[in-house]
C-alpha cells in the first residue's frame, strides 16, 4: 500500500497523489486550480504566484513524471514517450482526488498536456489556461508554419542533450528563461534542469519536440485562456497565434512579461491575468 499522503485536511492512502508528490494549498472550499509545470522544472516554479492565488482558490500542485518529488520507482519509460502518458496522469489525479470544475494551468509543453487531459475527461475540467504554449516547436515548411526551430535545430538540440547534459542545461536553460538582464533567473532555471534525472529529461524533451498538437487543438471544446510573452524564444508569436486559431474557444492575452517563463519572471502580472479572466468568465 502507498504511504498516506496529506491532501487538504484529510490524510488517506493516495496512489497517484503520492507518486506525484501532490500538495493542496489555499482554500479547501475554493475553486480548484491545478498547476502543471513545464519541461525542466517542478512544482516549485509556481511559488512566486502562490500568494496571489491562495486567498481565493484551492491550488493543487504536482510533480510530473521524472521531476521534483515524483516517485522514481514508478517511472515507466514506455508510458512517457508521448505527451499522452503525462495527460493520463492528470486525469488519474483528478479522479482519485475527485476534483471537479478544475481550471488546469499548463506552462509551455504542459499546455498541450492540459489540452489532452481536457479531451480525455471534459467533465472534470471547466477551463484550460495555457502559458506560453506551442502546438509544434518545429517548423513545417509544407504548410508555412513557423514553430521557431528547424528540423535540424531540434535534432542538434536533442543530440547535444545526449552528449553532455550538464553543458546542455547551462546553454539551454538561460535561453528558455530569457530576461538576460536578470541572470539570476537563468541560473535558477539551470539548477532546476540539473535536478532532473538525465534519462527522464531526455524522454520528456523528445516527447516535447517531436509532438505536433495542432490538429488535436481543434477538438478541445473547453474554454481556454492563452497567455503570450514578448521575446519568447520557445513560443514565438506565430506559434502562439496558431494555438489560438486552432482552439474553438480561445481568449488571447498578451503579457508585458518577456521570455518563456512569466510565472517566474513576472508572477504578479501572470497571476493577475489568470484571476481577471476567471472573474470575467464566472
């Protein structure tokens, strides 16, 4: 039997919650925000946003497979070669904790994981929030799609990850974070990358960069807020606009924040945008 896990005020044996190191904070009777971190981070990346969210919401945090406090003994490589395995985990958590009317907030690739979860269990999810999303990171010359990276760029990126993971993190993490005038953020992100097991990081990177979610988005009927940033090296304007154009019920908000991680670099602005949207749509 799994060890008891504290969720809210109740201590019970929770299989999925224990596996993903789930924490439930804020108001037990508040609407549920399920925060899903992106590649290279864990649930700690949301810490700067929590003061704005906890007074009004129940905030559920987790570590995706291979990240943070995830139970490494439970890692199944064949499950996580695609984003569907991560989405299945979100649905399992919602069912186990009986979470309903959930607003699932996904950063970066986890926006596409959140979309998949909403398709699997639409009855569980009231809204999706996508922070700096991209449905496909690789260019598609046949359709004129600009994802920000050529096929050769992606191959080189993944090859360099295999050759020297530590060197790769030192190069890639600051590029993803952006905000070069604030080097401490890049250093923090680099350290976060280095907490990951290189093997699971490679699996997640391949699932991220080899996935094309454009067609899938056309089937997501859950209302979706899309937040974009300036000077985002991983999710350029063209890629974010493609996400908005594909979603049947999308609202786009342009943040003043720059880089790919506004929940870290501009947490107050990001939280305010999310909360304002939820108030308008209530």
